[in-house]
C-alpha cells in the first residue's frame, strides 16, 4: 500500500545506479504537471531511512515542480532485500542491462554474495549474473559515469564500442578517451558509429581531430564518403575487403606481438621465419599502399580529406629504419 511521504525523507544514495535520460524526463515532467505522480516511488525501509531504488526521474520532476510529498512503497525491510526484489521483477522497461549490473555488483558488496548465491536468489543462471558483472569490469569508472549521466548513449557503447574492443583489440583506455571526447555533444547513434570507425580504424590525424573537439569536421567529411562498396566492380570489392583485413590484422599483430609470454622455442623459430618474410617485403608493400592512397585520393572529386590525413598516412606508411 502506497503512503505519502515528504521528499526530504528519501535517501537517494542509489541515484547513480540508474540511467539519466533528459528527453524522457522532460516528457515525464509534462505528464506529472498535468496529472500528478500516478505510479508510486519504490524503495526499502531500513529503520528510519527510506532508501529510494526506483523513481528517481519522478523525484527530480517533483522537485522541479515544487512538490513536497510523493507516493511511496517499501519493497523490503532491508537494503539487500529491496535490491533483490527490484531485480526479480525488473524487465527492460524497469531496469536496463547496465542498471541490473550495478545493482548486482552492489549486492555482492553488501552481502558478500557469490555469483552462485545471487543467481539462486534471483532464479537466474550463473551466466546471466556473470555476463552483467563482466560488462561493468570492462568499463572504466569514467565511462560508466558518462553513460549513467546520459551524456553518452548506452546503445552506442553496447553495440558499437564493444565490437571494436573485441575485433580491433581497443583497450579500456582508448575507449575511455573516445567516450570523453564525444560525450555530451547530442550525437545520433549513427554519428557515434561513424566517429568510432574513424577513431579506431582511421589514421592518427583523424583520432587527434576527434580528441581535440573537431568531431563535426570529421563527420562532415565522412558523410561525403560512401559507406558501402556499391558501384564498385567485383575486382574493386575484393581489394577493399583485402584492405580491411590488412588493417584489422595489423592492429592485432601490433598488440599481440608485445606479449612477454610468447617465448617458447617452437614459437620463436616460426615467428622469426615469418617476420623475416614480412620485413623483406615491407618497402615494396608500403610503396604500393602509398601509391594506391595517393591515386585514390586524387580521383576523389569534391571530397577533400580532413587536414593532416594525407600527411599522416604518408608518415605511417614509411618503412621502419633497418637495424
């Protein structure tokens, strides 16, 4: 049964566990102004404390409208019990994936619960719990902060940045730098995807432009470049695919080759042989790539590259000095 309580009575320690969405909150504000708060806020009662777990948007709207009291329902008589209840009844509309992850992590801290314990309490599988905890572990605190504050779209992180982390071996620090560079700019999901491709797969000059706040210039250039190989011959499409693979595996080899655990005699013998073949062809390879870069750049009519693009590509394609 809901009861009317004073806004000042609510403990909002878990406000950072819930996603902010200014657009949704503004629509809710209009609704509350016209019809009042129709759904009670939910939390847990611990002694004299009323700890809010669900209804932070309604609370902020009530404050903006000058309301002093709100309807409130207690889910349990202790903190962990309230979180467990919220997680049991949650769905996509109640708690998002990352919100579930934060509450699960909090359960682990509050009650020292194992993955198996939490899974049993929630009637879920251990993989369900582990997947959510794993999501948090792959994110730096700053990335979490930007996403939960609503400054970086969660969809772009889940379906764009995580793919670069898997396929391009982008590390946590690189992802954080990108998120901080573009957060709060009200970019669409499509624009975020384009910028991520430029940042993680483009030349260093493009990455620096995004880091220095020139994302709009990068987007303006990228919008003029066809995203698909439509209009290309079969031979051209094959080479484009080969170039994508070369770029992908260059990044993978650069990252993996620094692993100090790669030291067995069998590995060293074969790696030495393979790298000798690669090193012997580096000058011819980079010469051909440089020529293709210059030729294709000259053939683009009316699609100027961002400043520093050609210079960066030319510098990166220069053969390394021989030792």
